[in-house]
C-alpha cells in the first residue's frame, strides 16, 4: 500500500497522519464530504466510501473503565461499523469489572479530536487500545483520520504495531 493523499483533499494533514508518517507506516487517505447534522459517522463513511466493504470500515470508541488496575481510566476500542461494542468483553479485555461509553467531552479532551473524527492515532494522550479480533482478517481497514470526512486505510497489523494494541472479541454483530 503506498502512502498517497487523495487528490480531492487539499489538506489531509492531521495529528493522525503526522503520527503515521513519523512512524514510517504506510497508509492511504480517503476523503468524503461530511453532512452536518449526521451523527452516525461510521454509517456515513460506509455509505460515502461505497467501494469499501462496510466490515473493513472501523469506528474508534472511547470507554471509561471501572474496577481493576485501570479503574477510572479511559481506553480506546476499534470495531467495524457493522458491529456494536460489547462492553462486558471490553471490560474483561482490560481487566476491569465494568466498562461504559466515555463521556463525549472527556473523549474529546483526552484525544484532541471531535466526536465523529476521533482517530486511534495521534491522540493527545496515549491510551490503552483493544481492537476487535475480526479486523485482523482484513487485508486493510479504514479508521478515522482525525476529522469528520477523513479516513485512513491501513493494514491491521500496522495499526496494532503503531498503537501497541491488543486484540480481543469486543464487537458483536
């Protein structure tokens, strides 16, 4: 996969793309026009990037952990947009008693990104990350590139390596 920017994108530089460039990790940028008012950001990306299999487009979700060694901490999850997050499985993967969706404003403060554009890369704080094991079977996946309407295509094993992520069955159909 070559590192190339979509010619329609005037400025695809974000903390996420800069982090991947600094790591020497190959990626491809895909852009689309975000429609204001749309809140199903993963669904919007899947519809806009129609030539990409929906199960290869992932959403980045932050959770708050309760109990265990990381109690009170935020953590990152990456799951296909075709799945929902299994909070019990997420808690177990982080050794916590419970996991809940992070408050959106806390997620934005911690990552430096806005909801709908949260990338697993280039966050203000490095957070523990778990990806759904199903995406390891994909040749490439797409994750948010750091703003709405900007996705990064990357090999799942590169995502794991750059983030030091773990994999577990944290999504359900």
